[in-house]
C-alpha cells in the first residue's frame, strides 16, 4: 500500500500529492506498530525486527522530508 501511495503521489501535484504522502506516512506508522507487535508476540525474531525498524525509520525520514518540502513551498515569504 505504501509503495502504491508513493507512486501515485509522484505522478500528482499540489494538494493531491500532499494528501497521498500523508496517507503513506500514516500507513507506514501502522506498519511500524504491526511489526512491533509481531516482535512482542515472538512471531518476528529480534534481529529481523531491528533491521526492519531501521529501514522503516529511514523511509519515514525520507517521506517526512518530502512532505516538509511541499508544505514549506506553500508558506508566504
């Protein structure tokens, strides 16, 4: 779902792009919770969890930067 939202956002502009990116960010947050729960119930090994957590954090930083760059360009000078 995140990949689809990112691909859609890449082909849009303005408000629609920002909306899609925020949806992707929310979906990533849900994924983070699900992965954490999987680790807590021992369905996911600790090492795998750590690796996934790092990757999700990096995606979140990049996604947040993209959203920030779009919202900063809309502020009046």
